[in-house]
């Protein structure tokens, strides 16, 4: 590929700026002084529609943006408006967080100049590249999904001034908790600069999760006031503790939304190439957010790859999780696991050994692609989540599905090695505790009359919807939570736990807390269930100390025996019995045995000539005899 755009490049005389806007007639570099006075410099068009400018006497710390002029025809995907200041897609820092204002979406000629409303890019000198090192994380380990702000906002040991930031994740108390869970890598929900959706302001809400990015390099100042250096230092501290860092990246759409959305960056520079359009010129919405990025357009592909390399070379991250990942492989005729972007990621010398995790679905045509990403990708396995919830809810006929999920989901991934990421709950949906406490969503706080979020959660409430003071209800819920955790920690392949699920975190039945930057969304450290947490620590230690449980080879009958309570192999009739909810899985080599009792009564398993009582609705892991 010929020379393309890049982050501002410092030189002895100043800074070189470049930006891609192939259909623009004019592009200006806009520099801002300390008083926010603007100086405009006309840029020169170069190859492939990349515009350039040399700003002499300018150095690190300079604040800037771009303006572009050209045809204005939104119905044809042309949004040029010189009154809109635009953030550089390659900006590595911004001077403040985004705040939504309706003026950012005003049609050309009908709104004010947006420079006062827009964060400015900040010129940075790159940090020295980090030495190459293999990721800390290995498949089969435990991924711990967390929200940077919500995880530490209420943490009693983290200094108040540091709470809610990336730096807080390096606090010794935080690292100690992660180590007791034997966390292999933390997965950070989006940390790139984002903007609120336009409907949130009138509701008195803000975007909390961050899945509405404006830029794929710059960190949001609310989470990383120290910028890329703060992320780098935190990653280094976690690496010392043996914990990797995985970033959740959102390349399927940007925060400019639909035709009524704001013009902030990509839309004002080259909407027709950055976004997918239908034959009639309308924006395609395969994401449910208003637009869909054309990830396999060559210059867009370059931008994505450059941003991924940036976080590896500048911060040392171990890998990435990709939101609505089919977008990365979507071509004109549908999803292709060998699409140019996916192939480039596999072949790239900087990215090839990184952990790559797909959320393998979106709402576009052919959008459900679980099992189809291929090596070396790991994939979120929602079939695992749903089958395990159905089993523990009490649904009939789940024995075979549960066994398949425990053994690595051979029906989905095939081959010798599983690429599954097993999870029971994630940021999107009920928390693990709420799965056992609510049958229905309770999202009124989101301001959409409880219409948002999943309607079917495969959950149960143990007789009372929501909080209960009844000791029997509380005991039943705690029993079910332990069973769910024990199932997860006993499962073949990589597992994922969402922060706080190990000690009963609740969102009060809200299963779509994307706009709840408050006690609903934050992790309540003071109110955690210490007994459940102790059980989670014990399960984590058991898994960490046993290679069978951490394995990624898909289990076959040559590896394990599937037994009934009497230690006899399960018969065909037993497998097909819709009411059967008991079985044991025994590793032939080591003798490790996992006993599952999904019934409401305790039962006895005869193992190695001895009778072992397994409590009602529980999982017992019996280590190999020594």
C-alpha cells in the first residue's frame, strides 16, 4: 500500500500532519493556542487522497483538528461541512472528553462552528517501543472482564483520587484480589474516547460502558488522565504479577450514529468509504447503532491495524476482544473468515502472537458466526451460557448439551482443540447473581419503559422476584451461584468471569446497564458475599492447580468416562432420558472426577469403590487420588 495517513510526526522543525479525505476539495489543519484561538493552514493533497501539512515551530503538546470542504449530500454519503471541526482518526490523545451537543449534528449552514464543542487532538512524542514479549495469557486460563471506572469507584483500599482510572488497576489490593482468583488476563471494557448517544442527555443519563467510540487510538481522559503512559505502567505492573491485559475494541461502528448523528471525525472526512452504504445511499446498520464501518476497505483496514499495533508497541497489551466481530470479516457477499483484515491480523509480525477474541455475532445478514473465525481466534460461546443456564434453571433434556459444553463444545469448534471462551454472564445481560434472583429484566432506570435489554434471560428467581429476606430463598440462591461457578471452573477451554460475579454483585435486575454510571453499574466491594467469594477463590485454586481443568484439547471418550451414580458408563437410554440430571465425568488418565447433581435432592455417587455424597443442585470436583 502506498503512503497513507499517520499520527502527527515530530521533527526538528515542527510537526508533519496527514489525513485521508479523498473526496474533499479542501482540507485545513487547525491549530489552537492556550486561549483557544484558531490558526488555519491549507493542506496539500497527495497520493490516494491523503492531505499533508508541515507546521513549523510546533511541537509536542500542540492541540489541533481538521476541517474539510466538498459536496454536501447526506443521502449520497457526502457530509462535508467546514463549520465542523474534525478529530484526527490517528490522534493519540485528546484534551478533554466528548460531550454530546445537538449542534454537532446540525446540517450544513444551519448550525454554529463546532470548534468550541469539540475536544482537540494533542500532538504526542511516541514512547520508546517496548521489547517483544509473548502474551502472559494462554488459552485455558481465566479472563476477568471489568469496567475500568466501575471496578474501583467503590474500592475501599484504592485512594479516592485514583478510583475509576486505569492506574487504579495497578493498586496492590486490586492485584491481590486478581491473584487470589488466579486471573490469567483482565479484559478491559472500552477505554477509547467515546461520546454519549443523543437520546441519553434528555433522560439525565450518560454512556457508561463506552461502546460508542469516536477514535481508536486516543484513550478517554476520564479513564486515563495520564494517557498512554498510564496504560503502559498499569500493564507493566500487572505483567509483573503474571496477569495479562486484553482490550475490548469497537471497530464495527463509531459514535457518529445514523443520518441524524453528529459529525465528529470519519463522517466529515470520508463517510462513503468509512461507512457501509446501501445501493440507495442510506447507511447500513448491521450494528444497531446507526452505522457500520467498512473494515475491509484498504485505508480503513490500515487504520484498524495501525491502532492495534499502537497498543501493543506503546502499552504492551496482550491481546484484544472485538465487539460484534463479524464486522471485521464482512465483505460485499457476506462474512468471510479469510477476509483481508482477518488475514492481515494473522500475518502481522506485531499482532500474530496476540490473543484475539471474537464476539462472533451482530445483527446483520449472516451475523451469527460462532465457531467460524478459525485459528488462532478464541470466541465468546453464548451456547455455553445458554445451555448451562437452562440446565441449572431446571429445563428438561439438557444432559447431552451440558456434557458437550463441559468437554469443550466439539459440536461448535470441532478439531482437536477448542477455541471456546466459556462464560455464564458478561457485561451485557444479568449478572451471575441476578440470574438466580430475577426472572424478568428491571430496566426502568434506563428511561426506555423497560423495553431495552434482552427479554429472555434463561434466569430464575428461586420463588421471589428480586431481593428477599427469606433465609430459604437466600440459601437457594447462594447454592445455585456456587453451582454455576463450579460448573464454569470445571469446564474445558478458556473461561471468563465478569468482575464481581465471584462475590454476588447485583445490578438490581438491570440487564442493560450501559447508561448506569452509578451504584447500579459499579462493583459494590463493601456488600460482597464473602462466603461466596471464598468458594470462588477455592474453585480458582483448584482449576489453576490441575492441568485437566485448564486444558484446551476437546475431550473424547478416549480421554474421559461419562458415568452414572453407580460408576457405570451412561447408557443410551440414560443419555436420552429428559429427566436425568446427574452424571460424573472422570478423566481416564488422572482420575479427576467431576460430579454433577442437578436434582433438588442430594445423592450418592460410588467412585473407586467409595460412596460420595453430592449435595442437591451442586457440582463436586474430586481431585485425583494421591
